[in-house]
């Protein structure tokens, strides 16, 4: 197996973990709908929207969501699953070192590799899940255990 295949497999594993963590947060939000702060739903919607937007940029297609669009909690799981499926297709069919030229929300043009964009999605998601967990904890909801090593221990 060459380096590119190994990288694609590892990124696929990270996106499995990412979707799992998003699902854990979605379940917490749904289970605590009456006490869940609106900011938690906003941040999770944003996280899912950003993942969708980056997938669309890689695929060269239009986006369905705005970056700060808020989704009903009933739609979060479907969006999470769609994001994961699209990313899996990207990983299976794309050359990860290929360049993607895109415009950000301000209309500025940038170029990055697919692998850098995919890593950004993971990092961005982790960052905002931390914020969501803090919001939930402040509102009295016990946060989920989302550490990668805990996820790996369960997978073995």
C-alpha cells in the first residue's frame, strides 16, 4: 500500500470518528431539547454547514446551506450522514494532493490541496464541538466523552 492509500484510509477513519462525535452531540441536544442552549444548536449547525460547504468546494458544486444557517434538530443527523457519505466518496475517488480553487464567504479566491481541506474540516469540527460541549455543560447537561483515544478503544 502506498502513502496516498494509507493517508486516504486514515482520513476515512478520522471522518468516521468525526461523524460519530457529531452524532453523540446530536443525541445530547435532542435528549435535552428543553434545556439545550440555542448557541449549541447554532454551533452544531455551523459545523455541519461548513463540512457541507467544503465538500461542495472540493466537488465544484453549489452549496445548499449558508455557513451560519440554523437547522431544526430533526435534520441534524441526516446532514451529518450526508456529509460523511460525500466525504467518503471524495476520499475514494480523488487524488488528495489535487488543488482546489474556491472563493471564501467574502469572495476572496484561494487554492488548497484536498488533503489540507479535509484536515481543516476535522480540526474545525473538533474546535466547535468543544464549544458545544461547554455550552451544554453550563446548561447542566453532562458532556459526551468525545476523545479520539476513547473512540479507538471502543473500536478495538
